């Protein structure tokens, strides 16, 4: 702190007044000698001049010690005794001003910026110590957040006292603070471009690097310029090596960039690269939600269903309110044919989550409940000589550790005849991503139903894509057929599932192309299927099969009022060129337990 010339003059004034008072009291050497003689002649009775000199000396010592109240009382007392003494009057005014500055400093220290400004402000341009008054007033303005006025005062003081570089630095710092305050307000208002424009120059100037750097990082991230934000954070981390918050933000931005690359790899179909990028972020615990989703999806699409299920399960435990996240372990366990764990995870879901799981899984929902029974009926009418065309059936299935066994019985009425059929189907998981299907059926009557049939099929899952292949042999009254099928199913969108396939019969030279979408909606799951081709059929139960152009269209919906109860209805139309048209509805009710 530099002492102002005025303050130094004030101290000299005290000494001058003391000397002047002494000279006025005894203007000649002789008088002074006489006074000393009188004093010496009368010990214990000091002269008036001696007493005044002692009081003024005590006042000077009080000023030097900062005891301005005491000094002021002494000067005021002496001024009353010598009302015509201009030097004493000046000392009184000087000391009062110094005491006022002292009170202003005390007000600032106790947080009363308004009182400090009231006391110090008038002395900035006309007091005994304008330097000190200016500093107190500027700091009071800062405390009142009047940063513009404070900066102007600092600049004025810097011009008046050019030897003090701290004053100019204070002005620059306040200007930077004002600009950063505006940047912060712009960022909070959502104007990241304005925040960037305001914070960038301050950061480049080196004023308040810490705050400017933070605001610049947040503005860059809000504008999705993550690489630039990363460079600023690295610079801040070098300068503030022990700042834990900067270190955390640096890790977070690193993780965010790595997950962006993982997301891009996943969208490009490179699931293994996506998993390699997301795994370190997930292991480090940086951005666990996004890392969990990306890693789980990448592992799922790579065919590592067990690893994907473990990641989704752990992430779901961390974010229990995310229904979509909690659904993923259920879907994966069902696809892995782990019925006990699938049912346990399913039971832990809320009702809305259970309904979503059932809609998503479709036929694979059998892995969620060990037992189910379905009652169904078909009501149809056909043109031509087909006659009545109805059917009813019952299906029971049980899922255990060795797979799913389904037993069914059907009664049908067609071509004026009736027939029954019984069937059995067995599904068994082969590892995490394969499922084997074996089936057989028999009909005791020699009628329009196949007297015997055998089926073998295999499904392989790769991520959310399933590849199907099967062969089926059917024996009728006077003919037989072998049907080959190959198809693919995939999750096209979050709520849309697609299936496409091709049926070919080498024995009859016929084929059919199948397209079957299904989609989730607020009321359950809707589905449709369309098959178009050249099929072999006949009217009646005997005679040669005819190859005719054909198509079949089916549209339906499944309602799931409770997780263990489902009702399905669909309408269909079958067209066989030159033979018949068949239209009708299918109804079924499924109870699971």
C-alpha cells in the first residue's frame, strides 16, 4: 500500500503545528529561558506551553497507533482553548477525516458496504487520503455487485497513482468478472453461442482463468464441441493439477467422446468395436447410464447375450425407475431360455413393464411362465364346394430346465367332414443364441388334415436378428409334401418387429413368400401377415393337388389385461385361384401360471 502525499503532509502538519504553538507561546529566547527558570523555580507546576506541547505529542502518538478517537479529542480540546489557531483547526478536520476512513474500513469488514461507501465516498476526491478512500469505496462497490462502477473507480485511481500496477489489474479483473457474469447468465438462459463469445476473450486474456475456463468448457459442451472442450480442460488440468472437479470433468468428457465413437460404431454395424470402446467407460463408472446401454446393446448384437444381460441387470439396479432398462434383462433371459431367472426378473417388473415384456416377446413369453393353456376357435366361411369351415383347439405347454413341451388337440369341420388332430412340439435352447424345434402331429381320420407330420427347425439369434430354418414333412390321404422354410426376423424400430420368409415345396414345385410385421401400441400388440405365392391345394379330401396362385392376409391384435392373461383376435382372408375364397376370424384366450 502506498501512502498518499496528502497523508504525509498531514503528519508534517502535526509537527509544524506543535512547533508553531511553542513559538507563539514564547517568541523569544529570553522568554523561553524565563519560562524554564520559572518552571525550575516552581517544580510540579508546568507552564501552559509545556502542557500544550505534551498534549500535542500525545495526539501524534495516538494517530500513529491508530487511536484516532483519542487524537481527535485532544485536538478538539486544544482547538477550543485556541480558537484562533488555524493549524489546530486544520488538524481537527484532518483527524476527523482519518477517523471517518477508519469507520468506513470497519463497516466494510463487518459487511455493511452501504455505510462504508457513505463514509469513504466523499473523500475520494477531497479527503486527506484519497488513495485509501478510493480503495475502500471500490471494494464497497464490489460488495454491492456494482462491478462497472468499481472498475471505473479502479481505473481512475490507476491514472492518479500510476506507480501502483495493482489498481489497473483490479480494473481488468472486474471487467473480466462482469463479462463472465454475462456469459454465465447467457449459458443459464440457453444461449450457449453468446456465452462462448463472452467467455472466450476473457480466457484468452488470462484474467480469472479458472472461472473463464469453466464457463468456456460448459459453453463448448452445450454447443457439442467436445474436442475443443477437451483441449480447454486439459489446459486447466495442467494449471490446477490438484483440482478434483476439473479431473472429474476431464474424465467425463473423455468418456462422452468415447461413447460417441461407440454409438457411431454400433450404428455402422460394428458391434465388437462399439463394445471395445464402451467397455472401459463402463468399467470406470463414468456416465454409467449411457455406457450401460451402449455396452449392453453392443454385446447383444455381438451375440454375447449372457454378457449383455449382466450389463443391463447391473445398470437397471442403479436406475430402478427406468422401465425400458429394467425390461432388457427379461427379454435377454427369455431369449437365452433361462426360464427360472427370466420369470424372477419378470416378476420384479411393475405391471406396465410386464405388459411391455409380453408384447415384446410374443411367442417367446412362454419362457416367463412355466405353464400356460390356450383355448382357441376359428369361425370361417368359404366359397365353392367347401361347405362349413370351423375349428376349435386346446394347447397346453410346460417350460422346464430342459426346454418347453407343448401338447395340442384340434377339432376341425371342413368339406362336410370332421376330423381331429393331436400334436406335440418341443423347444430347447442350445447355448445363448440358438433354439431347436421338433414337432409331430397325427390325425386318425383319413381326411383333409394331414394324417402325420414331422417338423424340425433351428433358430439362431445374432443381436436382435433371428435367422430361422425348418423342414416339415406332411402325409395326406393320397399324397405327401415336404416344405422347406427359411426366414429372418429383426427389431426394425423400438416398437416394430419384422419377419420375412420363404416357403418352398420341392415335391409339389410350389412356394410362398411371407411378410409379417408386428408392433406395440398402447393397447397391446398388433400383428399382420401376408403370404403370396403358388400353392398346391384341392377341394375335398381326395384327388390330385392343383397348383394355383394364392395369397393369405391376416390382421390381428393381442390384448394383455394382466401379465398372466392374454386375449387374441384376428381376421383373415385366403384366396386360392379357381378353387375358393375363405374368410374368417380366429379367437384365443391364454392363461399363464
